[in-house]
C-alpha cells in the first residue's frame, strides 16, 4: 500500500476542512425568546417544550457546517411528554416531603434511579432529530452505560442522605453515650460527600463526556473518545486556583472599599455600594473560573473525539470566553434579564466558530448518498425511542 501522499488521488485523499459559522443575531433571537417567555408564563409552563423546540430550530438553522445549516426535526409534542413527566416527578417530591422526610427521601431515590434512563433517552432523541445535508445523527450509547456513568453522583447522594439520617437519630443519655462515637461518625458521613465531590467531580465530567462523545454516530461513522482523564483533573485544579486568586483579589478590593466607606460614614448608600461591588465581584470570580473551565473542557472533549472519517479541532480562547461571560452577566444584570438572548447568541458564536470538522471521503460519500435519497444511510435511529426530551 502506498504511503499517504505518495499514491494517486483515488487511493488517498486528504480530509476536507468544514468550518463552522454561526449566522444568528441577537435581535432575531430576541423576538423568538420574548414570545417563548410570554407564552410559557401564560400557559403556566406547559408551552416550555414548544419554546425549546423553536429555540433549537433557530440555533440549529443558524449553525452552518461547511456552508450547509444543521436542522432540528424534533416533534415538540413528544418533548411535552418529558416535560410533563418532570413536572409529575417534582410534584410527587413536593407532596412526599410534606408527608415526612422519609417519604421525601424515597421520592428522591426513585427520581435518582430513573434519571440515567431519562438522560439516555434524551440524548437519543436529541441526536436522532439533528440532521446535516439530509443525514441524521445517532446516539449509540446503551442505557446500562448511562447508569454506569451516573453511579458516581448517585454514590455521593446516597452518602449525603445516609449522613443526614444518621445525624437525626435521637441522642442517648450522656451516661450511655460512647465517647464521641456518634458525633464523629455523623460528622464523617456529612463531610464525606464534600470530599467525594472534590475527588470524583473530574471523573464524573470525564465519564459523561466519554459516554456522550464516544457514542456519537453520523451515518456509518461511530466516534470514539480519546481524551485522558488526567487532563480533566488538571482543568479542575487550575480552575480552582483561578477561583481562589480571583476571590482573594475581589475580597481585598471589597475590604478596602468597606474601610473607605466606613471612614466616610456613607451609611445606607455605602451599604448599597458595597452590595453592588460584592455582586460584581461574584460575577468576576464566576466568569474567570467558568470561562477557563468551559473553554478547556470544550477543547479537550472535541479534540479527543474521533471517527474513521471524522475528526474535530476546537480552539476556544479561554481569555476571550472569560471576558465574554463577564460582559454577558453584567449586561444581563443591568437589563434585568433582557440582554439574555444577545448573550446566548454571542456565546454560541464564540464557541461554535472555534470548532472545525475534518471530514474524510467516507463521510462525504455517505452524506452524498443520503442526499440522493438513500434511506439506509440514515437508518431508523428513532425507532425505539421513548420519545421524550428532558432538556439535557
């Protein structure tokens, strides 16, 4: 076999770079968003699945891959099933917790046991109803795999419930109490979930990305996930350092500001100013940590996603995302939420246009066959779906 680059064009072809462009605008999405918001309020939330379908149709249609837009083909009536199911589950918990803490814990447990299945169904529904040039995407992950991923947070949650139940046991008389045993055990069970969260959260994020990205399929192309877990632990570590550094700087500024205002005896106006500064400081800390985290996780996840004839290149600049998040949150706060559609469009544009798709001849041939009406290329990906989307 000839080495790549030494054979004829028929034997080897370099992958075609498909750039991604987002052509939506904040003013266009604002009109969709405000109507969705009003109708959701008027219908007491029952319009939410239809609002979400309109949003997905707009954002998919505004995302062009290689000059061709994506399409969202989901039926909002099927999405309504998932929405109603979620409302029923939340309502059941609200009723159960009023009956007794034990009933509330049982309701939470039932919800936790059902959640991985809902997550799996939602992924299949969303991918099966996303198409490009007539070819629908697929999700090949199993429901058992979803339960395997969610075993990590379920373990932490079970430990939390156990710790809370243990601490509520009636105290024994001082003379019959083993020296510090109950308090020590209860304290350990309460702190254990926090320790588990610190240690297992990077594992959870990596596992979720591996489950999602490792089961994306496009025609005959099924992706694998090559990103290493150590890189995710590194992202969490650096994000924590950035959060601590930003918090120290913001805290120092607030402390000096409070001292200055106290010296001037500013009174109520000074308290309001300190509160506003604290809010801005909170947004700064969240934007620094969230922007770095979001950029690094996106780049790691997509750069580690491969298929025989597909690869991805993601290069979201962390600094640009930090500044954009800070700008978006400040303007959302100043406009009392009305800037949200513009923020969503700006964020989508930055994240999407930082990604490139490298498509080999196998994928392009499959897409061409699908565009000519080859139904076997697309497959019946939605045939065995529950038919719900829970917004994941």
